[in-house]
């Protein structure tokens, strides 16, 4: 148990009944945010709120501060941890889309060895990650985006009411060329748009190397419809509606990110 924000509800509903419960909250060495070479290293036990308020995160990785601010309510953000959220692997989880957009690496360890997973191979199925029962996720390593004000991120989330899980969540992390006219690098991750968090591969391909314009952003929005695989759900809407919202929210995130990265006229 980390923050208990998913595990305790699962136990209350009798969906989980562990024989032993190991509380890792006392392991303070798993709670940190630091710059390590070209990465920001975030310890698994770091609370959503700590990430939201971290000066280092705000300076180097605004997307993560934004993502954290969208999670649940203040109680959930004060208790819940990034690692617990990722291992819980809810396809509606906000962190999953942002680790995909930033191409983060996940360090996982058992008694004998440590291994590193990439964000495209972390989620194996709904509520299932590649972390084995005898392993701990220990660290999330996020490549620091190229500097100089030409990199930016944005998180856009459609929710029924404040604090709800995403009906649609879109994370974008991009870098523009030095003259701010071309998309150099683009990462797009989605929440609530498939059986796991997933990458907007076709949408990324529609942008990389293309000029920054309303029409390239429009193309990416259309490509996103092919990237996603949402399900009909009685609470949050039909698959058709979610596909349409994926397009709208991706375009919003892209427009905000390119503007933050210094592009004009979009
Ligand atoms: C009311 C409410 C609203 C919420 N809204 C949102 C939302 O809008 N967006 C969103 O993304 N999330 C939301 N959440 C979920 C929240 O983000 C949880 O904090 C998160 O899903 C679980 O993190 P935790 O630290 O509480 O993990 P826990 O509940 O303690 O653990 C979750 C699972 O991960 C395992 N685990 C934990 N840490 C590790 C580790 N280091 N290594 C291996 N296994 C580990 C546990 O064994 C357990 O199976 C909400 C939760 C609630 C209760």
C-alpha cells in the first residue's frame, strides 16, 4: 500500500482481499524529485500534490504539474502517489497519459534485480501493469525536454464534474524547431480512450516534421480518431462521443502547447 487511494476502495468493495498488507509509506527514500543528468527522477512514493507544487517540475516539466492538478480532489492529491497510480493501471488514470507523452522510463526492482520498462510497454491490460507481484516500481524517469523555451506540454481533461476521472484525457509534450515553425518532437498520450492508457501514434506522425499551423493541428485531431479505441459507457458517454472529444481535446492541448513554446498564429 502506498497512498491507499485505490487499494482501500478495492478492499472496501471486496474486489481485493490481500492476506498481508505492507505499508511502504515509511520508506522515505522512495519520496523524491531530483534532476539526474538528462532526466527528472521522481520516486514512486511522491504524492500528486508534491509534484503539482514542485518548483523543479514547474520549471522543467510543466506537463507533470498540470497533470497532477487534475487528479481527484485535494485529499486524493495529498495521499495518492504517482507510483501507486501507475501500478493500479486504471485506463482512466491521468499519469499514464503523461508518462506516454514524455516517453518516461519506469524503474522496477525485486530482491534480486532491477529492470527498466519504457512507457509503451508498462501497461499490459486494464488494471494490469508489467510490474510482477514480487516487484516494486521505484522510480519514474522523465527525459528533460530540450530547453530554450521551445518545448512545452499541456494536459486537457474532460470530466463530468470537478474531481472526476477523465471522460477523455489528453497529454501533449512537444518541442518546436528553433525558428518555432516546425514540430520537431511530439509525444501524445490518452486517458479513458482504450483498454489502457495509449499513445496517439498516428496523431504524432501527422505532426513531426510538419509546419506549425492550424491545418497540421486539424490533421492531428483527425488522426487521433484512428488512434483511440474507447468503449461505450453509461456514465460518461458513447464511444462515438469520446472519439469526437479526443479530437477536440487534442487540438486544444496542441494549440496551448505550441503557443507556450513560442509559436504564433495558431
Ligand atoms: C475519489 C477519488 C478520485 C480520484 N480521481 C482520480 C483522477 O481524477 N485521476 C486519476 O488519475 N486518479 C484518480 N484517483 C486515483 C488516485 O490517483 C490514486 O491515488 C491512485 O490511483 C493510486 O495511488 P496510491 O498511492 O493511492 O496507491 P494505492 O492505492 O496504495 O495502491 C494502488 C495499487 O498499486 C500497488 N502499488 C502501490 N505502490 C506500488 C509500488 N511502488 N510498486 C508496486 N506496486 C505498488 C498497490 O499494491 C495497489 O495494488 C482517484 C481516487 C479517488 C479515491
